[in-house]
């Protein structure tokens, strides 16, 4: 691995580590809060925590690797923005390693609570995740108990990933209203917040194959049951974002970039 590529590799590992440490960390914190048992669950807290996880991870690692932190973004940038294909695999491997290590750090921080609760799924999205399971035997007050089909979760991940790529593309597009002075990370974080609040219910908004698969692997090793039952783990949170990433950047180029007025 070339020296520059290795440095970028480390940047992606570290950035994705921070993303998962803070992102899965807020899920564990909300789900395991002993002071109010299961009623500690709050979707707003989780979505805000994930948004700030993205913002901080981007600002820490962007100068080193560009802060992709997501195979869907890496693939989209390779297909539509000239990112070198030879770097795609190292970036994705780095993202998976960082996500796995981030989940391990969450385990170290919340080990006592996780063990006491029977090692629930605070790692990954979809069926069996924290928003489907109340810890410590408390009832879900006011929960609708809606069950979403595989097709619905696929659609949710598709549009969620589209929104992520559109936010990323717009934040760096100086021909549009692209931000200057390194404020792009804020818009990306706010985009993730918007996706979580508006589109995250059916699938838990993976919108990032590494975000879901890396922690899922760690969770299975740590003793969480059912993480790889069936094919759900592969399709909505992994394959759909990977496919939607390049399509999202293409849609931005077709619907927005090509229609922007030319500047003198």
C-alpha cells in the first residue's frame, strides 16, 4: 500500500471508529439508561446523537482521507466524482475495521449494562434493534408495534441513501450554494439528522454498509443473538446503500448540477 493511501486508510479507520463510538454509543445510552429503565428510549435523542457523531467524525478525519466513512459514498465518488478506483477497496476495508473497533469501544463503555440486559442489539439496524426491544422488562408506552416488510425497508434505505448523497453533493458544489470555510460537515450531519427523523422508522436508516455490518459482526461475537438470521442483514442495510450511493450522485448531477446557471 502506498504511503499516501496508507495515511488515508488510517484516516478512514479513525473517522469511522469515532462515527460508531458516538453513534452506537447514543443507542446504548438511551436503551440502557437505568434511571428510567425501558422508557428511556427516545428516537430524537438517537437521531441527534448520530448527527453529531457524523459531524465530529467528518471534522476529525476529512483532512486526512476526505472522510468518506461509508462505502456507499466511496463508491458514489468513484463512479461520479473521479475518486481513484484503486483506492476503493482500501477505503471500504478501513471503514469496516473502524466500524468494528467503534462497536468494540461501545461494548467496553457499556459492558455492565449490556450484560445485565442480556446483550441486546445496540449495534445494527433492522429487526431486533434497540427500537424494537425494551430492556429491563418495561413496556413500550404508546408504541405502535408496526412491522415493516423487507420491501418497505429496502425503499426506506434507498431514499435515505439518496438523501445522504444529495446532501453531500450539494454541500461541496460551489456552482450551487455550496458551503465555504469548511462548513460542509455540518450540512452532512444535518442531512443524517433529517434522514433519521423523517425516513428512519422502517429500517433504522443504515444508509452505510460499514455502519451496519461492522458493528453487526462485533455484536455477534459479543453474544447478541439473531443478528444474522435470514437475509435482512445483507439486503436493506448493506446492498441497497451500496447500490444507491452511485445512483444518488448521478441523480444529483442530472437533476441539479446540469441545470445550474453558468457563472461568469
